[in-house]
C-alpha cells in the first residue's frame, strides 16, 4: 500500500470516528480528547482540519421538540448558540400542556380555529404558545367512576347500560379504559386495558348496594358512605398520573360525598396534577335519597387501591349538600363539563356529546417563566380572539410536590 493510499484511508478513519462521536451524542470536550489521543499515533496533518473543525461544530437544536404533544411539566431543552471556543449550553425548561374545547354561543363545537385565534395567560401574564395542534386521533385514556351507593340504586341500571354504550361508541382499538365503583369503599373492578371483554366484565361486576341488618334489627348500608372525592383522587393519583396523552374520567353520581378521606379540593388538585379532565353525569334521585339510611357513615379504600376510611360526615339533620354544584366545580376546574340526565338529555345523548368533545380538542403548549418555582398553584386562562366563543379548559396546575 502506497503512502498516499494510507493517508487517504487514515483521513477516512478520522472522519468516521468524528461522526461516530457526534452521532452518539458525546460532548465536544470528549470528542476533542478522543481525537487528540489519535494524534499520538497518527500524523498531525491528518487530524488538524478534522479535530479543529469538529470542535467548532454545533449540535443542531431540535426545533420541533415542542411539537411532540408533551404532557404537563414534561422537560424540553432550549439550546443556546455559542462561540466556536465555548461548549454548548443546555437549559432545562418545562412545557405546560392544556387541552381545550371550544363552543359557539349555541353550544356547538368549533373545530376550525388556528394557533393565532388563541391566547393563554398564566397568573395574569400572557404566554407564548409554542405548540398547537388539533388532536382528534390521539389515543384516549378513560376511566368510568360509577356511584353504587344507596342513593343511586334506582338509577344504577341506567348508569351501567350507558357505560356499555360509552365503551361501544367512544373507545377505539388503541384506547384504554378502567372501571371502578365507589360507595362505602373505592374498588377497582378493571384496571387499564384495551380489552373490551375485560371492561365488559368489570361493568358486569357492578352490583346494586345491599342493605345489611344491624345487631339492633335496623337496616343500613354496609359501612355507609359515598366516597366520591376519594374515587376521583385515587383514579387520578394511582392510575392517570402515570399515563400520558389525552386523559378523561367520567363520574356517574349524584355528587353528594359521605365519608371521604380526601377533601373536594384534594380531589380536584389530584386531577389537575394528573392533567385529567373530569366529565360528570348527574344522576339525581331525590326519592331514593330520602329513603336512604346510614347517612354520614365512613368508609375506606377497597379493591387493592390502598388507604383508610375518612371523616367527612354529615349529621342526618344537616342540609344535604348540593351535589350538582360539587360535580360542576370538579368538572369546570379540570376542563370538563357537567351533564344532567333528564328525559330530554338522555344518557346516550350525553355520552355522544362527551365523545365528540374528546375527539375535537385543541392542544396548546407553552413554556412558563423559569423563575416561577415553588410548590403552588398557577392559574391558567385560555381565551379566543373571537369574543363570542366559550373555551373549556382546566383552570390551572400545581408545581412542586
């Protein structure tokens, strides 16, 4: 082999090693050190151009990093350009993602807006929208939370039948769902799965609450209680928080909580931290509630979901809480909506509306001010420039632990 041929081959080897170092993501200093080591055994003229030039190369910043539909507080990198003799600086930032649904003044969905039609404020300060998309094909993670307390015994069959309809019409092959029920305990009947057979089995396991005879001969519900807040909390904290993408739970209840360990605010916070939208379907049966005994009992978490009984108790003589207002608050603050079952607004119609909203969402992403640290709540307001539109989105998010 001639000297000239050897030089050509060595140059090719140097270029190959240099590219390998870059493609492996090694830092400039490590690349330079490795190339310098080669200089010990290779003629300097072969390395001179490639080593120095390699030290000046800037790794290309991924401009589309914010275009990957990030979940709340998912890290992204902003890389600043540096001079040839300086190492590249990587800055960590957080992307806040907001799923938004828009209706016109007649309540019809608006699905033709652009990024420029939206404005986002955090804690009263305008934010720059760095990511925007219409997500109608993103996989859905859904949960059905069915109230099986005595106040629901007359409408429970309707709730279960409607849930089968939801699975039939809303879930697609790539979607996943879970089923849990709550009364004096919170019990997970079916964990997250895409199997319709398993989800149907979970719904089939929902049974009408039974009355038990106490030692004094009176009848009462086992343990009493309706752990609504605990159900929302556990669904968000133990199931949804681990998932990414579009997440929604549907609560079927009269909205009156008896005995939860968690507070209403704690349940809402858990859903917000998990970036989970809560849709509420109000099944109200005043007659059944009036016949219910065991009011004010306490319960606990069941079905392997962990925890213990709590103490939000209401004496029998105390005025019944307004379940509709409670469900409305949970839904509004998480970006969902409250529906009330009636002769005009049937359960099947409600599920059809929920399905349409879940399939026609906008996704907005922005990087908040890096100086805003600490474990506290940040208020989000999403508006549209057309003033006659109504935006449905979560109210805020929590930072820190």
